[in-house]
């Protein structure tokens, strides 16, 4: 049932994520490991030359470097940087906490600060995620409204939709436009373009002010906006900038807009991934069903098959008529007939009864003319037939 499908989807997604991580680890290891080894060799050579020139032991020098690493974690650098824990620095820190970026260049060193961070981050991150979700809903609403307006304008240019039509007019064209929804792929494309524009504009600001290359600025934008937050490049960390107040405000606005857009983009991409997983499961399910049916028919070629062995596809009335022989065979063999088999054997009668109910509800036998076919409404049976016939009558009359 639904639980089994969800479990299969979850397991397939877990396997795909593990495979994705393994492939990523292999690629990054192949790209970055040679550079790391070269840097380590250069450092060892430089360290050896320094100890020889100044007549120092390697143990003393390594001890001094470890102390500097501890000071660096506390925020001490060789170059002058702004204080980490003044009000502006602390505000920048809490911004990285609640947005889940977590650059790592500033971390609490006291026990009280670490305890407070646990409770502060618990509420702050939850509130920010709620804000991102509400922002995503409104962003998708705006995108859908704009795309629907463009769709209506395109239909008016083609002459399909009258220029003076309104959504309450009741015509089939307007009803189809009112029920029209944008494709998730168009929404994903729009979010990609918007995120790229924000990243390019932010990079144009970071490059001259921070002294980074344009590619490094783009790299920082993705790492920050996606809330990965490595911390190798962090904006607004120098002591003084030109137009410092304006730059810090622009930095805050770009990070806020970028995080919201990338978060929305990730959610839309997750929908596409879920559709792909459902497609894979459907293909696997169909192939497994066909194999099982072949094995079953080969092993029991001369045996009457039970009526409940069917594929999960939507079976039409014509195919159900073919399967009536299964139920008849079970009836002749003396087996008890279940309610499901009884309904399956009488499905044609039920279909005729539903058709009669449809004609009774309409007041006369429905004559399907060319107009109803042109409007796209089919007869059907049961409640669906009544609804389709009513829609067809409304569209023809108007």
C-alpha cells in the first residue's frame, strides 16, 4: 500500500544519496589530494629551512605553532581584524547561527556561551526555517501569478481567449486558464536565474571591497547562500572598509535574499528528485510485475488463475471482461467466491447501471455530439460521467 511505497521511496533515496556521496568523495579526492600533498611538502621544506637558519629545534617550533593555532581559534590573527565579540560582530555571529550558515570563524569559547548557544540556536533555527517556508509559499504564489498572467496574455494574442474576458465569465477557455498551473520545471528555471543574478551582483560587490577574485566571490556566494558555510572565505571581517555602513547593510541584504532564493530552489529541486524517484520505482515495479507474471504463467499454464492476481495499472472495463473467465473457473471448481471476485464478475452490469443513473440524472439519454468532444469532455460512468456531462452542457450552451 501507501506505506510500502513510501518505504521503497525512502530506501531508494537513501541508496542514491550514498552513491552520490561516494562519487563526490572520489572526485574531490582525485582533484584535491595532489594539491594537499604538494602544500605539505612545501611546508615541511620551509619549516626545515627556518629551524636551520635560526638554530631552533623542531619540537620548540611546533609547540609555538600549536599555541598560535589556539590563539587563531580564539580570534587572534596576524593581520588586524575587527573584534569578534563586539555588538556588530556578535550580531553577525547570531545571523550565521539562525540561518544555519555557521562559518566557524567565530565560536563561543566559554561554557556559558556554549550552553546559551544550544537553546538560542534551537529556537532561532526553527523560527528561521519557518520564515524560509513562508517565503517559499509567497514566492511560488508570485511566480505562479506572473506566469499565469503571461499565459493569459499569450492566449489573447493567439485569439483563443477574448480580450474582454474575465475569470468569472464561465467560458471553457477562461475556466481552463483559471485552473492552469505553472510547471515545476519553469519555476525551477526562474529560481535558478534569480539566484544567479543575485550571486553575480553580490560578487561584483565583494570583488573590489574584499579583494577576492570574481570566481572566489561566486564560490563564497554559493557556500553562504546554500548555508554550507565552510568559513574559508568570510565577508565583512576587516577592521575598516570604504563606506563601511553601506557595505555591511548590502552584505546583510544579499545574504538574506540569497539564502531565501537558494532555499526555495533546493525545495523545488527536491520535488523534481521525488518525481524522478517515483518514475524509477514505477519502471522497476512494472518490470518486476511482468517477470512475476511470466514465471506464474509458465509454472501454472494449465491452472485457473485466481482473480486477484493483477497488475497495479488502471485496468479498463474491457480488460476486466477478459478476466471474468478466472472467476468463472473458480466458480466451476467449487471454490468460495470473495466479494472482490463477485464485484469483478459483475462489473459490466455495474457499468450499465452507472450509465443508466447518469442518463436518469440528466433527464434523458445523453447524445454525445461533436461539440462535447471538441470541448474535451468525455462521457465516462458514474459520478464522473454526471460531472463531465454537466460541464459539456454548460460549455455548449454558452
